[in-house]
């Protein structure tokens, strides 16, 4: 490691750039579901050592000079590995899309890496070359991760903190500090080996102490998680039974291929499946769930669909279906704008009694940012709809259906936004429908599912998740999976959510403790920098 430290500190130009790309790619192996946590302890010290040897420039170039390039190169490697699975969507389109796939993945990774580049540059402005420099970089890196989760609608996939959630025990800390708090912790822990090498005037024991503290923190995290899992009573709800349908609908990529009659036949068949002699079918089901994109057509194109659904549903059962919803001019049948990606609640009379419209749309997936520019290049959003999709109202996520406990409705990647799920106060469980079929045979669906489980831990609520092709499952309020369907299997799953736990520290305080920690990190960085500034 001494050799690596000295090489990183003395490198420059393209050699340093390549070294950081490789180190960042290594760090990318820590993302779900890979969870190669030791990779962070090898990779992040390289970033520290490169900043130690970074050239000092003056003026405005200090913000976009060598220190920026160091963070950008590391981030580019990290996000290329972390987001490589997005390329699976290009196989759905085929043709010219396959040709541009590698360039698109590299371009996206480079765009997100700008946040890490800026964090590196700002950290270098307060660089001290002492042990506290890891606090400086960890502080700015956490700020950068927060920014990329919120700026321009946000893209909070693979936040660094997910590396510290590889098992049920370790993910419990999210109930206290949330995923961004875990991000700060992961950065601090991963950087501690940089204080061991190269050797300086401090004794070996002093140089090793931060690393041993990092190991102790991880052990304490495991211990806390074990105690929370064994000491928390989870109570299943007896008033709510759900049937989750996993239909394997692939017509979402091209609505022209959708046969409404055949699709409804399949969905009705799966919904009324009997799994054994004691199975009552839908007789004891309160909520029947069809996932996102299970109806890749407007119900107005097949009016008989609502009548067929009504004949299927017992009086007590309500269908929650992922389907597009048109908005109309008042008193007319003329569409007034782009459609919504919605959850439709349909009762046993075949009437739509409630709906939720997806508020947080996927950039380039469901709407085209800077549409005129990208359209001129022939680029369009992946999800069908020539005009894109309309944004719904996030304040309407709480769905209270007659005779049913209130649920918090989240469509697809809306569940990624930690601390920003809407009004969770009245919700009894998290309800997530998704369609990850674009990314079948990649790590994408498993990654998305793991992110969703962390929201359950943070909020102390059960998660019920219905996916088109997988992963369809339910968790308890501690994030443990209680029932699950195999991926890529056409089937249905009956689940019951659990009672909501008492408010978690995170659900009460959100990210105020993190803000205080970041301000302390900034203050400490400024103080140490001033103390070590050479006299003129």
C-alpha cells in the first residue's frame, strides 16, 4: 500500500486520470446487489492520496483545476460500474440504440461524476494534509450526493451509503440516520486507510487507530442491527390481505403490439388463481394489485375491460392497477395534455373510485428534459407517448380507500427519494408498483428492490411491492422480506402487511442531524486549514 500511496501522490496527467478511473470502478463494486464493501477501503484512499499530490493553481481555475479532475475521474469510474445495467434498456429498442448504448452510459456516468468533481475541488480548497482531511472530503462528498439526489429532479441511485446495507442487520441504522447519513459514514470509514500510508512522524499505532475505529463502527452497526431485529415486535395486520400479480407484460415497450383482450384475459386468470384446496380465490382479498405497465393501453380503447374487472371482483375487493390515465378538457372527451402514469383504484362495480398520478418522472424514461434540443437529435423518452408524460401531485400519494387502511402510493423509482416520499403521517404501509422489465437479466431490478427496502427501514413501515417481471415481494417494517415471487415467473402472491412501528428517529428528525454534522465538518475543515496555513 505504501507503493500505491506514493504512486498516487506523485502521478499526474493521464496516468493519474487512469489510476482514478480504475479506483472509482473498483469502488463501484460496492453497490447493491454486489456489496463488495472492502473495495471502498482500497479505492477511496487513492482519491485522498491523489489530492495530497494535486497541483495548486490560482484564481477561478482552483475550482475546475486538477482537484476537480481527480474527483471527476474517480466518479466516472464509480458511476460507469454502478449504472452499467441501464444499458439493458437499449436492447429493448435495438437497432441504432444498441450502437449508442456505450456512449450513453459513459455520458450519463460523466454527467453524474461532475458532482464528485465539484466535491473534490471544494475539499481541496480546505485541504490540510493532516488526518482531518478525510473529514473535509467526506463532508463535501456527502453534500454532492445530496445534490445529485435533488438537482434537476434528482437521480439518487446507488448513493454511497447503500454499501453499508448488505444485510438485514446493517440496514437497521438507516432507521436512525437515513441513507444520506450512511453516505457520510461510509465515506469517513472508507477513507481511514489513507491515514496509514505513507508513513509520517506519527507512530504506527496512531496511524492505525482510525482504521481500527472504522472496523469497530461496522461491528457496532452489526450489533445495533441484531438487537433491533431481535428486540422489535412485528404484528401482522389482520384487516388487510393483498394479492400481488406478476404478469410479465412486455408490450409496454410498444403499445402497437398490445392486445387489450388477451392482456385482460391473462391478468384475470392470474388474479383468480387457486393455490390449494383451501384457497378462496379473491374471496378473502382486500386489495388486488396489478403492477406498473400491466395495462399498456388506455381503458377507453377497451371499454369492456371495466365490466370484466367488475365481474371478477368480490364486493370487498378493490383493484389497484398500474395504467395510463388521460386528462380531459372539462365536460368533453378531448385530451387536455399528455397522459399520466397512474395507479387506478377500481371497485367491484367497475368504477374508478380513486387514482394517483406519478409525480416524480424518470428523465429520458418518461419525459425528455430540454425536449426541443434532444428531439432535434432524434432522441426520445423510452416509455411510449409522443408528448411524454404529465407530472402528478406528490401531495396526493396518500390513498385512503373505503374500508381499507391508508397506504402511501409510490410508482417505480419514486421510492428512491429518501425523506421525500410525501405525507407519510397517515400511511399504514408503503405501496410500490413498478416495471423493471426494461432491465431484465441485469442487476438493475435487484438494485432497485434493495433501495426500496431501505425506505421501509427508514419509515418503520411494511413495504408491499408488485413488479411486472420481478422482484415482487413484501417486507416487514424492518425491511426483512416476508414473501417473494421468483423473478421472470408469471404468478400471484398473497401477502399481509404488518402494523406500522412507532416513529423511527429518522421519520421524526429527517436529515436535520445530518445537516448539523455537515456544518460541523465544514467548520472543523476551516479551523484546521487556518491553523496549518503557513505564515507569510
